[in-house]
C-alpha cells in the first residue's frame, strides 16, 4: 500500500490521502466574492483525487487582500458564496480547507499578470498596514498597526474561521508565511516595533499565538487547525529555522494540529536555492524536533518523490500547486504509478478512463 495514498486523521477529520492541494491565489474575485472560477478551479482537484483541497489565501478583512481581485471571507455574504464550493468538494469525498490570511504590507497590489507594485487609491487600492512602516521592495510604505487594531486583526481571523466552518469547510489554516502579516510580525526584517509585539522572540510570536488561541476558541474542538510557516527568510538577521522549531512547539501546545512548512517571502532580496524538494528538510526537522505533524511543499512533482517524503518521515502530507495545475488528476495517476490503483478514488463518471495496465 502507498503511504502517500493512505488516510491521515487530524482531530475529528479523516483525510482520504496525503496528496493535498496547496493554496493558490487566483486573482479572480470581485469585492472578495468567490465566483464560478473558484468552483471549477477547486472542484477539479476534488474529482482528481486529492485528499485535501485548500482555498487560496482568503482575506479576513477587506484591507487584508493581496490585490483588489483576491477572495475573502470577512462577511457572511462571502461565506454564503463559499458554501457551494465546500459542498461540491465534499461531495467528491475530499476534505476542504480554507487558508485565512492578511497580506499586511503586501496588500493592495496588482494581479501578477497586469503590473507590479501598489495599486493607488484612484484605481481601487488602499493604504496597507503592517507591524512597522517598512515597505516591501517596490511597494508603498504601509501604516503601522496600533494595539487596538491588532486586537481587531485577531478578532477578524477568529470570525473568519467561524464563518468558514459554518460554510462547510472541514478545517482552517492560518497563513503565517510568505511575508504576509503574521509572518511580518515574526521576522525582524519587517517588525521594528518596541512594544509587546516587537523585539524579543516571545514578543514577535505573540500575535500568531493570540490568533491561534482566538481561532481555536471559535471553532469546534473536532475541527483541525493548520498553520503555514516560512521556516526561514533566507536572509541573515531574519526569521530562521531554529525559531521555526521553537514556534512550532508553541503552536502544538496552543492547539495547532499540523504545520505546513514553506520558506521565504519576507524580503525580495533573499537568495533561495530553489530545486526539487528544496523545502522538505525544514518539514522533516520541525516534525522531528517539535513533535508536530507537518506538510511538505516546494517543487514536489513526481509520484515516487512524494511517496518518499512520507515514507522517510519527512512529513505527514505533501502539498502541491504547479504540478496540479498541469495535471489536476495527479493523485489518480500517482496511484497507478505507485502500484496502488485501488486506493485512487475515481469518480464514477470517469471510471471508463481508468487505466488497467
């Protein structure tokens, strides 16, 4: 039996396999509302055999969107439109998760295929917020968040998590990676505060832990809670792997069930050694040293490669993005390649195409 295709229990949810869909921004919403594109985009992965289908980074506030075209869940009206996406994915026996996010100083930017930089107010943009008034490379200077506003951010994450579960999502993930707001507080490169949320490690992780506690309190105990971390900024003086291990221990103690381990994104000048499976060692280390389940990401494209990540104990699940864009039915094909075709959940409508040799 393939380990990649074996079930993974997380709290009250049994996920049918460990080949998961990584969050992928689509820049295809109006006023943050999910559309037909999101139903088809995410639905194809469910019919393609993925164990867990994650939404894009879904903003918990309007000013937390990466771009004016990003999806969100900051109101009940947003949640109502997400319900049909969650329902369809669930009807295909896949688990469905929502990544909750606030872009911080990376907010109010253009969709990547249209332009680069910050969208001016006259074109639908807004002033981004951040731990400190330190801009990301080429973006407008953000405004520093006050203490009262930070409490509002925590409340927004918690309310969004409650809405997501109410809309039928099986789990939620907090986006604390890739230079987004929670990561901005973690990294000394973007956090220059001198209050209780800046300076020491304990202060810089405070907002993340407060957010975890608030979300955990607003969703059922049986609902799995994930967190995505950038294990390292890849820059001297930034957030680094030792701190990620320490934070992962704290996340486990505060009720996080799995850490989705990525890297980078805090600053543009980072020199990242991209290559096949280049981030897997971070997932392996956090799993071993923090005693928490992990998901591995980053240039994982081949079925045998993904199987090895699970088999050698590097991670409990593999999350893919580009490989699934190229082939939304990657998990079905992987089952055949790994010699465990019976583990592949082919839809009845597609059975005539199932390989036999």
